[in-house]
């Protein structure tokens, strides 16, 4: 009746599996005409199971299935008779992509406030995302990370980890960390330059900056800081010439660039706070990466007690990052 009612209402390109579950042969026939298929099943458990099975069959045949949710618990026949063709077409336009549908069904299965169930949810979600293209997976990883408040790195690690041997997984994670370190150094360069400008301008700023051991990531920045620290022990008025005397040519070039081109626009206090906040955020990221590495190894060893402790630490770190607006 659903197909007949829709067709009579002017909605074409509709088909039914005639009381049986969708088969591979039916999917092959549909694929000859289009790869865009919208499934419509009842919203009960049996309907969800049928939709999930249909999604897998259609995806295997190269289709891009979506799932239609008919509001008010009605079937397409009832809905189109009551609301008309245009209203039904709007429902079709709002159909969930197959990944979003699978994730939504999965969410109902687990209590995401529980760390144990959150881990199980993530494992199953990773199985869904693992079969996607890199671009599609990236989109859904970002969306999922935002929805369940867990880092993208953790999701990627779970996706890649179950697909490889432990050694390869660890190697890839280390390589990713190296790439991230390079990006951090690059992003922190402006922070370093601002901090150097501040500390050579005023000893009071230097005292504050010196409390942050990881303020400088680059070799040049570390060298300039080290010599500045030594000179301030001798005299609270910094002698720039003495500072330059202790530097190599590349380091002198960096210092000259900072002196000539870094302008603080009379906002020294604001710039200082922004830089220090950035340092703390970067330190949190480094701790997060370390925790993710340890968590993946604990997961491989099925050490539930360690997983619990590390997960709690990870959630605490992520809360700290969120509090800083990152």
C-alpha cells in the first residue's frame, strides 16, 4: 500500500521488496538505475534491524543509502494521505545518511555517561567509520568527536588500531605525533617571538615567562632565553649588545627580526596572557597525546583498571581544554 499511495500522490521512483527483506539481487537491480536510495521502514526494533541490513547490502553494491524517518509513527501511506506529496518530499530531503543513521541507532544502545559504555560505543562506531573513504571518515570523525566530547585523535586511533598489528599502530601514532610536533613548533613561533620581545623589554615580564619551562620550543628561542636569563642574573637592565654577543648568526637574525618587526601596540599585558594561555593549551595537547598512546596500549592488553584510570585522566584534560575555549 505504501508504494501505491505514493505513486498515486505523484511520487515516482518508488519500489518495495514485497514483504521480504531486501536482497542482494534487488540491490543490484536498483543500482542499475541509481546509487541514491532512500529506505523507509517502521521505527520499531524490527524496522531498525531491516534498515541496518538494507544499508549494508546497498552499500556493498555501491549505493549511497539514506533512511527516511516518518514522523508521528506513521507509515508513508498514512503520512502522504494526511499531509500530501510536498510534505512527504520534505521528509525525504531530511533523510539521514546511512552513517548518521547507524550512529544514531548505536547511541540508543549505550549510556554515554558511563565510561565503560562509552568505550564500547566508540569501538562499534569505529567499525562503522572504518569502511568509509578517508574524506567521508574525516567528516564523520569531526562530527562524532564534537557530539560525544572525545578527541578526534582517540577516534582515529581506534579506527586504525583495530585494523593493524600493535607494532604498526604504535609506529603510526608516533609518526603522527612527530607531525603534530612540527605543526606545534610552527604555530608557536609567533608566541615565542612575542615572549622574547616582552622579556628583553622588561625584567618583570621575564620573571613571569621564566616560570613556564616549556615556553620555548625552537632551538633559537631556547638559546635566546638561556642567555637572557644569565644576563638578568647580573643586571636587571638587559644589555642587548651582550645578548647578541652570545648568539650565532641565525639566532642574531631572529633577535633582530623580533626587535625590528614585533609590535605589541601597547598591549603588553594582553599579549602576555594570550601567549601563556597558548603555552598551557599546547602542554595539555601533549599530555593528551601521551594519554592516548598509553590508553591504546592498555586497550590492546585489555587492562580494564588501567583503561578506567587513563580514561578519567583523559576526560579531565579535555575538560581543561574546553574551559580554555579550545
